[in-house]
C-alpha cells in the first residue's frame, strides 16, 4: 500500500477560526506579468521560460509554505531539499509589496470596520514597506506537471477519491494514480488540490501551518 497527500489552502470555507481576510493575510495576493493569477491554470511545467510570481505579502506570521496562486511557494531551505526530487521546477518569486499587519485566528474585527469592502482592497491600502525585504528569505514557486497532462503515460493506475469537504460544492477529487507516477512526479496539480508523494510531503510537513491548509492523507 502506498500513500499520497492532497493539500489545498483554506479560505472562507475553512471553518470558524479563519475567513478570507485571514487567508489573504497568510498566503498573499499574486500576479504574473502584471495580471492577477485568480482562476488561472498557471504555468506549464513544459515551458522553457516561466514568468515569476509577483507577490503582495504580509510578513506577519510569515510561513515557510504559502499558496498565493495554484502552486506552493516555499522558503529557500525547503527548495534546497525539494531539489533532490525529480520533475520539479523552481522560480524565485518577486515581492512586489510587503506589509506588516498583525492578524489572528478568531479575530473578525476587520469586518466591522466601516471602510472595509474586501480583503484585497484593504491590503492594497496598507502602506508598502520595502525595507522589510532585507529581513526575509528568498521564496520559490514550485512547479510540476498537471495531473491531466501525464496520467496517460501510466497503465498501472488505481482510482482514488479524495474527500474535499471544504470545497465550494464538496465534490470529491477523483484521480487515477500509481506508485510509479509519484516516483516520477512527486507533486501534481489536480483540480483544486495539489497531490504530493510521501517524500515531498515529509519535506514540507513541518512548515505547513494549520488552519491555513487542508491536508488529506490517501492510501491506495
């Protein structure tokens, strides 16, 4: 029996302790080429040139693993360990705007602010702190293939169903997978989750902060 892990960021579907404001403060907002990455598939692993993510990011509670767009963004020391795994690309992100704003789980007072209209507009109004760049490590977007692009390469797959109780419609994530697939591709994007091999997950696990991620273990 083999094991994989499905990981996805929690937003306002994440339960009672956080809402979209907390997720925005934790993960940040991303652009690529000056355009929002929201609802976009993201770069193709096969591309020779990948434009870097441009992040608007809060450094308060800055974690080693964040997910401002489709792919995970990781701190330099995690990137160095992930480089030992196959079929991964790393593109250093650009911190377009840094802020330092304290926020806490279970604190929803920002929503009572008369001037609050959305998390993004609130963050955009906060002052930029370029001096903070010298205080943080380098971060890298970790890019690997999309599951749909590689699944036909494998004839030894088993179908799995991953519960996604915090997705918009709670539809399970279904995929055909195999041990050989995750030996070759230790990280894959599938619908609204990233599928990780056990080796990839063990590298990232100490830096994956709850409640900002939902992690589901799947045995197959």
